[in-house]
């Protein structure tokens, strides 16, 4: 089944960067998903995908069992315009738990220090029960890139230590300050903290066990870990992907053996289809075109207020001023006013003079 995708304002023409549009991507089923685990018997076609850790176990990634979900966007959002043309304003991913009361809900990601042995001088106590479910991007290595990887691709190359440490071709990743992907799969072993794009939230009370059928909502923080840039690159390539991961403990054995970890409904599962609709889904809003183009009119009562039209003029300037004055997240455009700074053009969740002067630069540049 293909996802249901819709484009807002589809009546507007699109002709390169000049024909700006606002799009809303809504997919009720992913185009691809994969249980990204070295011992998956049928990778890419599993009915469920578990996420768990093998923290500090030689030969294994700390985030051992990962779950990749991908959505092809090229039929809705025109690809190939360059990453600077895509201005993501909102992205939400939803997943559904397949197993019943098997793990404890924790909405807050933990530092790697809480997973170190008590004898380690850097160790910290974990002050709440459970381990968060985290959403990262996807990085690639070996022969694969975002455009060549597919859900049934080989798991990885030669492992550093058998069976799979640091070897997977598609991995849970974030972008560093220079915009390069960094594998977070060994974050405990390598002793660093990486902010996920989002932590999964649900209606379950923290510390309680999670019932089957519970929906986890991941609202992407566009200021975290290069998320906005990663999404822009994905839209440029026509596909956005995410890795779902957790450091919930497993005890080993087939399918992860025992332990307190979640399993997720995949697109091959009957529960992902109507009337259940429990597969992974996405909601994504993006402006495509000049960064300074926000609106067609300055009249708040006009239906085209807040709709980009491919023309940068006084209406856009005053629209942005209203956003900035109101403290709207959409006015957050940059972490620096210095074009040579890697943070230039990357939102940082702080509205300040840098954002205003960045907008002025974009406005003057058209």
C-alpha cells in the first residue's frame, strides 16, 4: 500500500526556486522500514521491529537493534533544488507499540554516564526507571548513500569485532557542527552524549509499563543535532529516513532474547493497514523556495496570508517582523549572523538579532 500523500496549495505552479510553494506531507504508512539488527532473519520484511541495547558488550553496538523508517517525498515535494531551498517548519513521526506491558515508559533520554559501570569515575545514577525511545537520523557508509540504500540491503561490512560492532551500512546518526554525519551507535563505548532529534512521548504515566497499541509521538526538534539540515537534504534527495533506537536492556538470544524493550508495528504487519493504521506515519510541513519568501499578502484576512508566492517583497518583510515580534519558532532561522560560521542558516531555537539580520540578508538576496 502506498502512503497517502497530500500537497498543500497544489494549484500553484512550480518552476525552479522562483515558484515557491508550501507543502504538507502526510503519510499514513512508510514506503520502507527495516529492523536494522545483525541477526534479523528476514531484514526489511519483519512483522515487528524491536529496539534495544547491548551496552558495552564487546562486538555489539550499544544501540544494537535499531528500526529504520523511510518516506519517499519526491512525488509531493519537488526534489533536486538544493538543500538551501527547503525550510522545514514542522515534522512529527508516530509509531505504535506491538508488545504488551513489556517495558517501562521513560520520556527523557539519559546521559551515557548512566550506563557506565558503578565503578567508573564518570558514572552517574539513572534517576528514573526505564530508557527513552529516541529518534535519530540515518547515516550511511560503505557503498550506500541516502539514494542507494534500500530496506533489504545488506546489514553491513566486515565487523570490527564479530559479529557487528560499528559495521552497519545504515546507522543511527546526527550531524556534527560541520554538517557531517556521526554514528551514535557506540555512544556509551565512545563516551559522548548525542541529542536525538526527538524522544518518544505517549499518554502512559512515566515509570509505568506500556500497553500494546500505545502510540509514541516524536516531534522533531529542528534545532537539535542538525535535524533541519538532515531533513532538507532528504527532501532534496526525495526521501527522508529516521532511526528509532533505545538502550533498553536485552538478555541475548534469538530476536534479542528476553529483556524489557519495545517492539514496533512494521508496514508488513496487518495492524499497519486500515482500519488499524498502526504503522509508522509522518506529518511534515515545508516551505520550498527563497528563505525570505513567507507570504503572498500582508493582509491577515486574505487566504493567501502566510502562503509563499515566489516573490520576495514588502509583504514578506512585514510578515517576518510579525513572526519575530511574536516569538514564533518559524522566525528562528540561524545560529549565527556570520556567513562563514557553520551555524549560519541553521536554526538554534533562540530568537535574537542574528535571526533578524539573517533574514535581512535573505531579503536583500531575494
